[in-house]
């Protein structure tokens, strides 16, 4: 698939102005950026399996 290097070569200056005249976006003033959540990795899965074994072992001792 061949990509065009410049998509706006066929538009003249007035057409570009008309296209960019109205912007329908809002600014969120109360937005607070949050840190991205960490990805679930192999170590997390290993820890879950380990804790499952520990809990089962504790149930045998207590019960």
C-alpha cells in the first residue's frame, strides 16, 4: 500500500481555513492526570499462585 507524503496538497488556503474554523472540543479544567496502571506480569501470576497455596495450607492447620 502506497502512502501519500502530503495529504493537503489539493487544498488551497481558503479551504484549509474553512476546515479548521470550527473546533468542537472542550477543555476539562478539573481533569487530573493519573499514573497509568501497571501491566499484569508473570511475577503477579506467580504471587497469586503462591498465596493460594499458603492460604490452603493455613486452612489445613487451623481447620
